[in-house]
C-alpha cells in the first residue's frame, strides 16, 4: 500500500470516527473508558442501563 492509499485509509477512519461521535455510537465506549480510568474497581453500568439513565437525565435529547 502506497502513501496516498494509507492517507486515504486514515482519512476514512477519521470520518468514520467523527460520524460515530455525531450519532452517539461511541458514547458508551467513552463512558466505560472513563469509569475504568477515573474509578478503577467500581462497577460500570451495562450499555442498556447507561442509555436509559442518559435519556432519563435529558429527555429533550431523544428524537422520538
């Protein structure tokens, strides 16, 4: 793979990451990483509970 191809792959990955951030796809993963780093040994919410609490805290965020 040449340099232009590797640059294109990197650019596509960055766009994918940005798109996932906009849609909220990586919010739970960021939460898990934060909890493990800031509060080691403490329990981490399941993904289902995380989203439930997130929507309960700010019901205006939901689209439907």
